[in-house]
């Protein structure tokens, strides 16, 4: 599908379709807007496809989803697959599964968006649309259709709410004071001072702990109790932690006389503590400390905030969090930096306060 703007300001489309086993070029001119040309192109393609009587035109969206998920599962991480599968099963299959893909129009996508807005965050609605579009892109590649109605409908406009929640050091201290189990004391102390993800923490083995150099090796993660590779290459990293963290980890290992290098740190032998138990205890101690509830993932934000308030350079923060580049870190945490443009200019004005005032007009 391709729409172009002519020299006279109007729009035209030029498409390539298959009819009776032969490729055919279709071109139409004179449309006032790009959207008019796009819709006309879709109608023209649909007419030609219907004339061919193609059996592929009758594929149901539900069957297409099955093929797409099989393809996706073989090529993506299990964590990504589960998220995409969840979107399809929760929001798409029950609504469109019985429809032929040729009958799903841009207006149907817009109607779905209208229903989702208000029930879910803008960010979540946008993610649903992305998955919907991925399924149709797959259909195009497999030659079930030649167009993607999601692209015509467009994604939901609006910026996602990027507010983050975190605990200050004082709040973490209040939380830590009520934690009364050694395993969880070590867990939460490391979580706060490393910025690691929950899955990365649960995947740690004693081999990953370099107590002499205060280094934690991160090269795996846990998802649904399966150990897998990290989210990105940047997530494979070595993090230096303070003495109090190493001390707690050393004490924890001393309480596990049969611990081997390949045994998990936070659990028994090869089985890490369950996320259900972890969440239950976390919420219990949060209430006991009288703190506002945050997610375990927000400990990453707490760590970033801690470093920012200590004027740590952004590249170090990005490396500790496992971000691919500092742009990702700045995009997430730029609003936490206390220095505003006004404050920056105020500091510039301080540069000559103690210096002698020079009348530049008298200088020849």
C-alpha cells in the first residue's frame, strides 16, 4: 500500500495486487486528502481480492491469531510471548475471532479503542493497538491480505502517564526496620541498593556473588519460574554494591551450610521463593511501617532517585539499571533532576557576584 502527494496538491495511490495468479498494478488519482486516497486504495484492493475468490480471504481472525502466536513463540522470549498472548486472549480474540480478516475495518478498530479508553490507561490501550497491528502485519507477510486496517485507524493519541513512584532513603529505612527475616532483609537491601529487576534478583545464584570485590553478576532472569536470558544485552551487567549488602548476603549464606555455587541465593537449593510469598510479605511489612504502597518494580525507581539525589552521573545510573543507552534513563527520570533551567541561570548569575564590576564602555 502506498499513497503519494501529486504536484497539484492532490493525492493518489498505487498498489500491487494478485489476480488469477498474476500481479496487477492499480493506480487512482485526484483525492483531496491522504486519508481519502488510503480508504479508496483499501476498497479497490478488497474488490479485486473478492473477485479472485481467494480461499485465504476467508481466514478467520481467530485462526490467524493461532498462526501468529505459534510464529511469535518460536522467535521471541517467553516473557514477551506471554504478554502478547495475554493481550490477544483478553482484548482481541473474543471480539474478532469469528470474523474474516477481510471484514475487519478501520472503524472496528476505532470502536474498540473507544471502549477501552476510560477502562484502561492510554499507555495500555496503545499497547493493545500495537499487538493488533502486529497480527495484521503478520497476515500481510503470509499473503492472507494486502492491507492492515490498524494502520489506517491509527493508534490512540495522547501521552502515557509516566509518573513513577518510589521510596526515599528515609522511607526505605522505616520499611527495613520492620523486616524480621534474614533472607528478606538481604533481598530488600540488595534490591534497593542495586536497582535490579525482581526476576533478576530471584535468578541469582551464589556463583553470582563476588563478596571480595562487592560485585553482583547479572546474566539471567526468572519469568513464571523459568530461568531465561535477560530482557536485553544491556541487562547483562556487573553491579557494585555497598558493604552493608555484602555483609547481609554473607550472613545469609552462613545460614545455608549446604549451599552450592549453583544454588539460588533467595530460596532453597534450586527453587527461589515464590512471587506470591514475596508480594504478601512485602505488603505486610509496608503496612507495618506505615508507608504508602509501591510495587517491587518501584525499587528500581527508588534506586535511581537515590543516585540522582547524590549527583551520580547519568551514564553510571543507566549502566546500573541495565539500560541500553542514557536516553532511556533520561526519558524515565529526567523529571527527578532538581536542577531546572531557572536554577541553572541563577548559578550563572553567581559567577560574577564577588568580582569587581567593570565599566566596559571605559575600556578602550
